[in-house]
C-alpha cells in the first residue's frame, strides 16, 4: 500500500503533507463536542443554553469541551454581561471535509456496484415468462 504523506507524530502536528491538524480531528472525535458544534451551527449560545441540550453533562465538563473546541479554533467566546456566549468558527472544519473527500471514490465505487447488482436483480425478477413464479420451497 502506498503512503500518502507524513505519519501522525503527535498532537498539533501535521497528520499529512496537506497540513491537517490533529487538534481539529481530536476536537471533533468526541460525540459531546460534535453536539455542541451542531447546536452552535444554529446560532450563538450561552453555556446555560448549551447545558440545557446536553443531558448528563456537568457545567465543568462542558467547560472542558468548550476549551478543546476553542483551542482547535472551532468556537469563539465573547462576554455578554455576566455570561459567556459561544459561536461556531467553522473554517477549521474545511480541512476535515477535504480529508473525507479523499474517500468519496471508494464510496462511489461501492454504491455503483450496489446499483448494478440491484439493476441485475430487478431485470432477473422481471424477465419475460417469470411472472412471479416461485420455485418449490420458496415462500411468499
């Protein structure tokens, strides 16, 4: 198998010659942080609002998640009176999307093969003279 770029050497270092940042991938690897990103996709939110959507997540734990997201450049925070309001900074997600695009050809090939198989199956089932007859032992 051919190598495509540098091997991951540690947090914050490029994961490939394309300059992918481990810190962004690590940030989006956690399901709670992905939910936070999805919530912020809808607009700015205060910590209290985020907590109301994250059942079972404590305020200190959410603060840790938000810190990871801030350090990855995925969220920004502003003081609004006594509260802190967070907003999505989606630009770093472009590198994730770009990396995932490399696998499109794999899925296209698999889906094309599935489509061809389904077309052959459909042609066989609708062949002239078949008329939906079933062989012995075959149930409806």
